[in-house]
C-alpha cells in the first residue's frame, strides 16, 4: 500500500469516527468547537467553511486538486 493510500485510509477512518461522534452528540456544534481548540486541522476546516456551504467547498477543493469527490464519498460509506 502506498503512503498516499495509507494516509487517505487513515483520514477516512478519522472522518468516520468524527461523524459517529457528531451524530450521537446532543450539541454537535459545541463538540466541534471544543475539538477545534486542540486540533489545528479541524480548526482550519471550520474556519474555511465559515459562512459557506461545506458541500460546495468540498467539491470546489476536489476540483482544484483534481480529485473525484465521489471516490472520497464512496469510501466514507
């Protein structure tokens, strides 16, 4: 397995874990805010999405990077 695939798989796993935590939280926004205080990557994502539609931002970033967004979304299922 290449380093890129390994990193992508690790990131997908982290995203699944984050989704599970948020979907069971009584206050997902507060949970995200708390997590962003200790995770600079999450803080960056939240800042980037501030005031924008996360889906539109995701698709735009995928287009900029030449990545098929459906490939990523299918791995999250």
